C-alpha cells in the first residue's frame, strides 16, 4: 500500500536568466526584460573580469557587475558601439561608427572625445592617457595613430605600411600588423619594446612568407612574450581561407595552430567553420576563435575552436542551433567566456543573441534573449511497490542531461545507487513522472529528497545540483527498481 510519507522525490526548477535595465534616458525601466526591438543590434562584448563586462551596439551600452545575471543600460545615444577598450574598472573608451566615447567613472557618464582624422577601425588603450588607434578610409590608407592625452590629440606613426591590427600587452610591449597584400608581400609584423618609440620587424608566421596575397590580420597579445595572429588569405566558394598562428619569444618563433585551406598549412588542424570570426586569447596558452559556415544547415552555423595548451592540440565546439554571420568573443578567464552573434528568429528577422560558457565552450548558455517557454516547474516522483530492507534502487533520466545509459546527472557525480531501506510498494515496476520542457540555455536546479517517518515535513535532501541544458530538453525522470 502506498503511504504518502514514504517517498523519494526529484524536484527540478528551470531558472530563466534575467536582464535588468536602467541608467540613461531612453532605457527600458529597471527590472524589465530587454525588449525585442532593443536587442537587434549588439555588435561587441568585452569582459574585463568574469564579473564585470559590457555589451555594445546600435545606440547601446549595457554593463554587468555580477557576471551577467543582471544588466544596466549606461548609454542610449547616437553612436553604434563596435569596440571597447578599458584600462581599469573606471577608465575606458567605446569606439563607434564615426565617434569615440570616453568614461572616467565606470560608464556613469560617457562623453565624446577627439578621434583621428579618418574613419576609426580599432582602438587599444594601455593607460588612462596613452592609447593607439587604426584609422583610414581605404585598406591601403589605414595608418597607426597614438595619443598621450586620452584622445584629445592624435599623432600618426610612420611604419611604411598600411596597418590593419595593433595590440599592446602592456604600455611598453606591442605589435602592429600589415593590413593586406595583393602580391607576394610577406605577412609583415613589427614589434616594439619601448612603447612605440622604435619598431622592429619580427619573423613572419610559417608558410606565410611567400603567398599570393592576404586580406587582413587580427592580433591578440595576452603577454609580452606571446602574440596570436589570425591571417585571412581571401575568399573561396563558400568561405574564406585563414590560419591562426602563435608567436613566442616576442614574435620570433611561430607555429600554425589551426587553418582552413590556408596556403602551406594543409597539415595543421582544421579551424572552426569555413570563414573566421573573432579571436580571443586570455593567456599565452589559451586561445578561442569563432568560425562561421554560411552554407551549413540551411541558415548557417557558428562554432568556436580552442586550444588550452599553447597550440599543441585544437578542437572545434559547436554552438547548437545558432545560425549567424558575425560573432564577437570575450574570454576574461581560460574557461569562462561570452559570445555575441546574430540570432535568426524568422525568415525575415534577425536579432542579436548573447551566450555565456563556463566550461571552455562545451556548453553555451543563451543569456539574451532569455530562453522562453517556462519560468519554473517542479514535480515530485513517488515510489510505488515494496523494496526489502537494504534493497538498492537507481534514479535515471535522459542521457542529454549528462549521464550515460539513461542516467540523470546524479549518476555521474555520486554513486548511482542509494540505499533507502523500507519503502512501501506493490510489485517491481517503473513509475514515470509527468514530463517538463527545459529550454536550451536554461539553468535548472535539481535535488533528490526522501520522506521518512523522521522527516515527514522537511524531507531529507540526498543530493542537489545545478545543470545547464545544451539543447531543448523534455525531462521525464523516473524511478527504476532493481
């Protein structure tokens, strides 16, 4: 006979990420989700630490100080923000289309500052007063500029080449890369160890010295010794050939880390997608590269490649269900990062999507727009039948939750069987609970509880945990005897 005081339950709650807005005029009211028409144009993401980060886009700067749980709108002016450069929690710049913004109070106020005389392509500030910028109206005219007064005045630098990328690891050490080449010009990189007073050429990446041209470079320099260089060699049917190189000893020694149809690099690991996206390197050993495949799965796909050991090994990790043409990355720590991309909501409409990973890209949790379809759901499983004293039983569920052979995550964390003792029941059977939908990207808490004669009001909690669904899940947990 079933007795309601003798049962074991599994309670699951799907927790929707919240986006809280506030700040300048024109922002959504604090505590309200970001409206769909305000999500459409997020272009960049930058996290200085795992807790403190910003999103930027059309007329928008959003800030979080709690790791993305809540966001506040700091700016809703005319600029379309494409890049951030912060030198401290308080001092930073935001590069827009045709404008440069500055804050000295962590974004409480943003003001327009001077910019180089041509269109801005990139900024990189190293102190509260010194910074670098690339500006130019055409690829063959892009030049490197320097400011020593926080952007009030800019001075062009003579490097005898169009500059397509700049990166400083500290005020003294930096690199600049040639923008493009249509002939046999090598992939040129110059380095400085005295804050830009003098520049010296460094060795070019392997297999890239004698090529038929390249169309761009992107640099990331987490240390004074290590620089990562993403070289795009040009388009082909369905994508663009590229290679990611890692330079050490200040850029004197190079290795090919990943590639897609790059000249001279056919033996290197294949990178993500068929065309490169953004590059983020939080350390000299760890780098992430976004890639897109425009023709895959009908609407295109996004994936992120990574190395955690300085390029010795490489793996590509998909971002399930994300059709996209652009992606911006930010990794404030080796395994924790953010991705911004275009989310295809219908055949005629796109909006921006923001994803977070805490395990190096194995699972990407969608933050914006928040997964829809459920605020919270709970259910309890009840045992029927009789299990002799000392009999063991197993709790099982769908393998998508992380377990093997149908095991719910408890089976991958602690012993798969738990001794219960006496449980009233009738026969040996499997009893199913009602199913619930857990949308992809949702974080849900679960726990196993046991009601006993000694714990009739407050059940004994056997185990609890948190899991993030890497795709839409229909959870049908159940008790299986045996």
